[in-house]
C-alpha cells in the first residue's frame, strides 16, 4: 500500500478491507464528551475522518463539524450517514495537507482518530504544523493516538514521548494519558490527548 496515494485507501473502502473501521465512534471520544460539564460550541474538523463516526458524534453534541478524507468512498458513506441521521456536518474530499490556506485559523477543535498513524511518520512534523494552523489561537486537539510498538505500518505506532516532543513547542499538553476504555483489539495501545494551541502566537 502506498500511504500517500488516495487511490490505495479508496481501494480499501471499495474492497471492504477497512479493518480499522469500528463502525461507531471510538469509546474514548464518547466518554470524554459525556464527561463535559457544559455543551461544547464552535467549529471542529475531523482529519482523515473515514466514514465519519467521530464527525457525526461531535455534530450530535452541538459542534459545527467538517470531516475531511481523500478517499471518495469514505466521504460518500459519511455523507449518506449524516443524511440518515438528520445531522448537519460537512464532508470534504481532500488531502488534509491541502486544507491551507483556505481553512487557516478556522476551528475551535481538531479531532484526530487514526489519521496520525495513517500518514508517513516523516510527515508528522508537517501534520503538527497543519493542526496548529487549522486551529484558532487557544483552539484544542482531541486525539486518540495509536501508541502500539509494532514495526511498520500503517498503522504506524508512536509513543507518548514522541507525541509530546512533536507538539510541545506549539501546544500546551492538557492530557496525554493511557486509555482505559479502548475497543478490545486496541487495549493497552492507545493514548488520549487533549492539547491546546497557544493563545498568544
Ligand atoms: C486508518 S483510516 C481511519 C479512518 C477513520 N478516522 C476511522 O477511524 O475510521 C485513515 C483514513 O485517513 C485517510 N487519509 C490518509 N491520509 C490522508 C490524507 N493525507 N488526506 C486525507 N485523508 C487521508 C484515509 O483515506 C483513511 O480514510
């Protein structure tokens, strides 16, 4: 699989070999949202959104959500789901690295779920800068990082230490903790990240 090639991801959707797909939002997003003392407000973007489960979840919690994925079938299914559920979320077929300058400083939240582990690890510094520029100053990242240690990928693993090093210069790390309610096949291999873009830069 050529990870930077949208048609390889598209093939996976067309062949139904989307083993990463949970068929529902990942539980840590659900529990985090349910634990919030007040409803969230503002705009969110879900990167590499796939079939859009987290985008739809955050839309149901009152955010204006944009989901982005470069695989046309993923976007088509997300679009169908949003209509079926009567939600309002926008889905865009695009390479995430082509979102700027159009969406610069446009979002209060970036939602990350298995996009960071899907891109070439060499692109991670560019991903961090992309996320920084998509957020308004003070905007937040809500991320479920796949911190497995197997070689190769996708999914490419990472460590809490690497994530800290990548984000620390531009983000306040509010939380970066092991997850206790992962789906069975990812137990012990995920970290929850809640990061805030500096309000001053
Ligand atoms: C492992 S899947 C995860 C999908 C979804 N987040 C989920 O958890 O079901 C990675 C997704 O990112 C998309 N993707 C990978 N690189 C991308 C890029 N540079 N721009 C846009 N989408 C990308 C793929 O098409 C795929 O849908």
